[in-house]
C-alpha cells in the first residue's frame, strides 16, 4: 500500500517525503481468550507510511518497524481507554470535544486503512457459494482516500475508496499491484539465494 501511495504522489508531481502520508489504522485491542465475544474492541493508530523509500523491501521493513513502535508506545491502549470512557460519560459532556475534533484542520491524516482476515473456508447463502468479497471502507470529513483489505479463502482483495479529489485511484491500485509483485519476486529470489535477495533479517 505504501508503494501505491508513493506512485500516486510521484504521478501528481508531489515529493514523497517521510511525513507526506499518515494513515489512520484501526487495531484490535481484544484480550487473549476473548476472541469469541461478539463486540468491537478496536482502537486506532496513526502510522507514517515510508513513501520516501524507493526499494519495496526497505518500505516493508520500515512499515513493520513503524507499527511495532506504535504498538509498544501504548497509543492503541490510550485510544481504547478514551473509547471505553465514552460509554460511561453523558453524551453532552463529550459532544463539544467530539465536534471540535471532527472539524479540526487535518494536515497530516488524509487516509484510513483497515485490514480484516476473513474465513479460509467457502461461505454459502441460500445454497449459493460466495465467490468473492469486495471490501469497502467509508470516508468522511477530511479523509481523502480509504484502503480496505480483506482475505477470503486463498485470495486477498484491496478495496479503494476516494472522494471527488481522488480521481486517480487507478494509479494507487496499479502501484499496490506492482509493489506486491516486486515483494513476491524478492521473496522468491531470497528462497533461491539469487542476486538481490532479501536478507535473513528482512520480513
């Protein structure tokens, strides 16, 4: 996805700097053993995407490091605490801060990303097999682009949503495809020990 946004920035003539793209990423804060509880236990992380890096493997390594750092910083737990607090506070006390946050100027957060692992076995409805799931993430306020990722059986599908200013989502989609292809080639080269292979420490 980072490679896709890098391609989008370059196509628009914008500089892919280290702070050019931040994405709002929902993360699960469900405690181990609570997987069967049917409710949402979700917080949020704000991750910088390393669009400044040219090499796909370097981008993958940097993304993993960024997310690991955010997860260990307690940012997700802080967000979960605020979400939990909202359930117990009278809405009028929270209404003003929520409205202020919703209308605040956004200079760094322009995307939202969500990924959900789906079932690996086929699903059926009224005797018909579900062949494909097309994920969708809604956008609102000043969010410009949403990327949703969903796996079903042996297939991973990306769903792209954009507002009226994002008329070039095809560039983002092609960039994602090209990056996935490059990472697969790098992984294959690493297994065979060919030139340009990924190091043993690389994911």
